[in-house]
C-alpha cells in the first residue's frame, strides 16, 4: 500500500487522486494543508525540474500559482493534459493564461477579499509616507542632521484630491479610508460603477489633470500595460503624487523615473515594479520617492488567510465541489 493512502479516519483521508503541482516554495499553511489531503509534487525540489515535469505531467490535476512562481502560461498548461484547476495565491492572476484555461475547461481561482483591508491600509500608509516624507525624515534624524537644523517642511494631504485608477474591492476600501482623511475623490475604471458616489472620469489623462494624487490599484495584464505613461504623468504635474500598489506593469517605469528626475512629477510611492525584485539604481537613488518591496498584503495574518483559501479551492475541486473563488474568465459550471 502507498503510505500516502494510509488513514486514521475518513475526515483525514488523503485524496490521492488529485495530484497537485507546486512550482515554487509556498507558505507552510499551503504545503501542510495540501499534503494532508492530496499528493503534492514540489517541482522546485527536483534535481532536474524538466525531467520531473515530463514524468508527472499526465497525472497533475491542480497547479499552485502566484506572483513569486513561474508563469502558468499556455506552454505549461499544454503539458498538463488532465489539469482541472490553477489555484492562484493572490488576488491578481495576470501570470496565468486565463484565455487558454477557459478554452480548455480549466478553472482558475484567486484569493480576493482576504487581503483587501491589508492592501488598503498599506496604500494609505504609503501615501502618507510619500507626501509627509516619513522615510526621508527618519534618515535625516539617523544621520545626525537634526542637530544642525530642522528637517524641511513637507507637502500635506489637507485640501487635496485623489483619483483612483481601478475601483474594485481594494479600490473601494482605499476610497473609504481616504474619505476619512478628508480627501476629495474621483475614479477611472473600465466602466462606471453605479454605486460609487464619486465623480467618474472616462479619460485617465483628464482625471490625472484634475487631481493631486493618483492611486493605482487596477489589475495587471496586457490591457493595462503602461496605462500610466508620460502623458498621464505630465497631466498629474510637478506638485502631483503617484502611488502604485497594483502591478508594476501599469506604470511606464522609465517615464516615471524621468518625470521624478526632472521635476515633471512631484513624488511617487511604489510597492510594485516592472521587473521585480530588480529595481533600477537610478530610481533607488531618487529622494522624492518611497520604495517598498511588494509588501501590500505581507502580514502573517493576511498571507496565512490567502494560503488557506488556496488550499480550500484545491480541496473543494478534489472533492467534486464548486471552488470558492473562481475568476470571472473561468466560471465553474459543475
């Protein structure tokens, strides 16, 4: 008997008929939760990943994906003829080829809601840190400069307006927090939201021209690639602030760097970058930006909640049930 099928009771029985592929090391909550119920293949531990994938590909029924894992593109999906599910660790799933998945009956799930508040909190923290120059003030004190003269005055959030690019779950949560700070709000998204009480702009450039702060929280992918370009940055202006907590691909990073260098844009706060984890030395050397290493949802509490949802989606499919959080492109049809 295969040791993985030995059981102590029905509830803890391993579902050995739903082999799951891990492309990159997950959190313990994911690896432990899956290993207790399904057979798990850790491709990242294989001495020869290519040979291992060729060996196990016909058996795989689920893949765990995420921003830190290799892309789940059509090339990979074609190699997994019996795949039923891609369980994505994260609310954004632009690293998964949902078009191919949809055409071939593969369900893609993600982890919405459980990270909404955490990212919204971080977005507001990054905004305040950028406008009030909190990291710069910290460095100033540590360097002993306060003994010579006070730290220079900063900009303020008082009587300012903020345009939100992308008014989904997280965008709405950011908007509610921003209202508490007295910011005047507007938004731009693919469609107008009937329940949103703030002004809607069909043109991103026009919104950027009318606000002081541009908060980027739209999905990544080809449709939004470099949506924030030179023209948008110029419209935001020399006293404007850009905050990006979405995906690095939404912002033309070279255009942003140039705008910050020349003073065309006043300041930027970035939690995401085009070529993570690599960030240009030029951008890192600028004093009018605050840079974070993609930590929007990176608390123990929230990341464990996300991991648990990844596991629950796999187990639901393994048990023949509907997945909890399929993405719109791949609805579950039973």
